[in-house]
C-alpha cells in the first residue's frame, strides 16, 4: 500500500501539479514515461474547451490511471458546469489517486470561475478527505480552501493540529485562501494559527501566510475575536526577526493586516536593517504606509543612507528598499528628518559612480518629486531634469497634480501638457488627476474632463481605452447627481462591441455598477457579452446580476487552439534564456505542466518578440512582469492561450515563472518572475517553470529595465 501511495503522489505531482507531502521540488521529480501521444491528445482536448469536455470525461472515467489523472487535470482547467459535474462524480471513485486529482481540479476550476460556493460541494470534498490516505490529504485540503463554503472552516481549524506536518501545513494554506476569498477567519481560527506559527519552519510559514491573508472585518469582531487579536500580537512580533526571510516578511504583512504596527514599532525598525531586502521592503511599507506613524516614517528616513550605501556597493536589489521608501515618504517630505534624508540621498545618487541608468533615474526623480512636495513654491516642471524616459518620469507630475501640489493654474497647465503628449502612456497618467481637480475646477473643467474620458473610452488604443475605463468611476462620483448621459453613452457603446477579454470585463463591470442610469440599454450590453470570451461572458453574467436581470446558465464554449506548435514542446527539455539589462536569467520551462503556454513562449521568442521590451510592472517582494509589446500592461501577442494552472503549493516560490492574465484563457505573451513565495497564485495562474540561474538579476529588475535578447535552448545546455 505504501508503494502505491508513493507512486500515485508522483503521478499527481507530475501530472496534476498537486503538492506531495515530501514537497519534492518539481524540477527534481523522476522523468515520466514516454507519453507524448497521450499528452498531445489531452492538450488539444483542453484547448478546444467546450468541444473537448466529452472526450476528457470519457478518458477520466475509463482510461489507464495516468490517462485518467491527466484528463481530470484538463477538466479542471476547462471548468464550467459539465466538467465540474464530472469531477464531482469522481470524488467517490474507487481509486484514491483519481479522487485526489478530481479534488485538485475542482479547486482549480473554482479559482478560475469563482462560482458561489455550495454546501453540497463542501460536504463532498470533506467526505473525499475522509476516504483518502494521509499522503493524499494535503491535496484535498488545498481544494477545500479553494472551493468550499465557510462551513468548512471548523474542519480546517481542527486539521491545523494534525500530527502529520503536511496536513497541518495544508490546512493553514487553505485558511489563507479563505481569506483571499473574503471568508472571515474566526477567533478560534486565529488562535489556532497563532499556535501553529510557533511550530516547525514549514508550518510556521503557512500559519503566518494565512494570518497575513486573513479577511478582517473589525466592526464584526466579537469578544473572543478581540481576545484572539490581542494574543496574536506577541507571536507575530517574535517572528519579525526569526526564521527564514520569507517568514519574516510575511510576519510583517500580518502585523499590518491585524493593526499591530504601533506595538511592533521597535521590531519593525530593526527589520529596516534586515540583511534580506524583501524583509526591509515590508518594514518600509509597515512603518511609512497608511497604517504607519510619523515616528515610523522618521525611522525609515533615518535608514535611507545606509540602504543606499549597500546599493552603492553593488547590491542591486537594494534599489527596491530605497525606491519603496521614497514612494512612501514623498507625501511626508515636509517632515524635517524626511526632508534632510531625501536631500542627502539625492546628492549621494548624483555623485555615485555605480548607481546609474534606470536605478539612478528612479531614485533621482522620486527624490526630486519629494523635494517639490516640501517646497513652499513647488515647480511642476521638475521632471525636465530627471534621467528617465518620458513615459516613466512624466507620470510623476500627474501624481503631484492628484496630490494638489502647486496652484490650480499650475496644475491645469501641467495637466494640459500631459494630455497633449504623443505617448499614450503619458496621456493616460493624467486621467486620475481629473477627479482630483474637480472640487476646485470650473464648469468648463468638468465638461472637459467628462468629454476627455468619454472620448478615450471609445479609443482604439487599448492603453487609452483601458485607462479611461479605470478612471470613469471617479468621474461618476465627482458628477454626483449631475447629468452623466455623455459618459453612460460612451460606456454602453463600448460594452456592446468590445471583444478583448480584459477591456470587456472592465467595461461590463462598470455597466453593472450603473444600475439606475443605464436601464435597458445596459442590460442589452451585458447580454451581448454572454457569448463572448470566457472572461467577457463571466463579466456579462455578473453585470446582469447587478442589474437585477436573469442570468442564463452557460457552459464553456468551443474554441480553436492558438496557432502554436504544441507537439514540438511536449516531451522536450527547454530552457528560456533572457539577456536583460541586469544580467542573464536562465529559466527551465515545463511543457509537461503547461504545453500551450510554453509553446507560445517558444514561438514568440523565436520570432524575436521579446527582444527590446521593457519590464512594465515591478512589485517589490512579489513579482517583476514583462512581455507586453505596448510596455504598458494592456498589450499582448494578438491571441490568447488556454489557462493551464496546476495545484502545487510551491510552484510560485521565489524564481517561479508564470503567465499574466485577466481571467480564464486570457493569457498571452506577458510573463512574471516571483521575488518570493505566493501560494495564492497556485491553482489560479499558469506556472511555466522556474529560474535555474540568474535570480539575482531577476530580483534587481526595475520598471524600465529591458529584455535585450531572448532565446530558446533545446536539451540541457552546459
């Protein structure tokens, strides 16, 4: 029996990407047998979506064990009522491996589709948990965290104390996913997690992660909740300077989440000097962010010089700490210590021989922006001397306009210059400033703002249209009860015809929020989206519900696979080599996990698609993201790929590489590399591999850095 359990765990980890109790790194798993034909068949069935469900259901029910598990994974990725019904039936299968794979697939489908959790499905998952042996339980528990309703929380809390380490760990991660799903953690749950946080390293991280992601509703706290809240404080504080860096960083996130910043001040100040930049970044956010205090901001200002010294010595990732501090301290630049530290930093950056390029540009521009905020006579033309390209430095002016820096006349002039710029990335940076100017502006200003946003919503440029859709809610708020028909007409007109998954989802969400004004025209626009891309169809159903309209049940539509050669990558050993402005990054790709996504990366790379593209998004201690030809976040290759998420708990660890998307089946060319572990991404985003070498280069990347050249290697390069 033990040998059978081990073999099934390997199958599920390799095929369904569910974490085994041993937590063997996926890159170290034994090579699977030659199953090229089977994988190709399943990949094509997956890509056909609705048209492939029947084939996968048949294979999942009657194939050989490995065939069944692979087909089950595909059903979870397709999702929809028909696939989910088949997966639920497999929860009572005679084979524990199939039960486990079915639970994992149900969890994946739930993350992608976000259906209303049902008590019936919860009971089925809890029953499945009882039928499988210990090695399989963590995978089923993972699925409970993704798909079950709140009634499963008591069972998960009980499992935290299980003597089997992987089971307790999985239960903690599941409670963390409850938090991500806006299911409030009970007081007993918080206490139990606090106890688990004082366990071994793996369970400590899982517990702290769950606490950091907890859904907190202060107004609903009972006496027991308040007691649990108080008991957590010393536990979290003790972890700020203990254990692995990822645990220390998560402990700080949890301290902020549970409002313990004031009590943890001394620990957090010590963390500002942590040898790991990721911990220091979280300390900066805690002390200088929205829940910070003036004393905390002074503490951050006091360490700026020291962190810059480390950067000047060649530790490139230290730039994240300095830049994050400048962003947080900017609004408080009039404080004497902040002003003195920022002034000294600007001078040090200007004379440094090692801090050059984009790093110098960001530090210099952000420091100067902070000094402008502190000035009695602020000059909104300060960016003229900044060493960043227009699309990076000019949005800093928009931030100052939004913060009401300068006179109204000066802000109007600066806004006009931004709106007249040739680069759409600069123009759209001005959109949030309209609402900020509204209270002081004239009727003419208001008319211009509405006309600009309404016109931009109809733009053919996705950067302009998407940014206008994002800015529209604040304009609606500013309008109050005034006539919004011009904006409504633009929104409904775009909603009726937009096919792009991300844009259509955003515009339909906006229609749904305009319940009173849009009326029948809004409902018609929502219905038009029901037959579109899965992301659009999902948004259309949400829109109709918001408008009080009937939402017809719909299954997954048939689709055509993207025009990339998936047969070329299945079974191949592939390496993605990125030469960046920070150095080389070598990524081991996993076509056995995500054949369509890997085939897309391979095809685009060989076309030279990625050469010269900037990194458009960096969130320190989270991800660095690139691959957008517009270098704005709104672009792609002109087609989308099937979603191929798995269920592993540790796919998205530091160095994990994934495909960015806006929902099911909307990925394309955009990719991201993890700075740190993020369990909530597992099962939701497509994981395509991990960094083999060059993680320091990946960690050092900033917005504006580039992929100079990308290549694909076949086989195992030296």
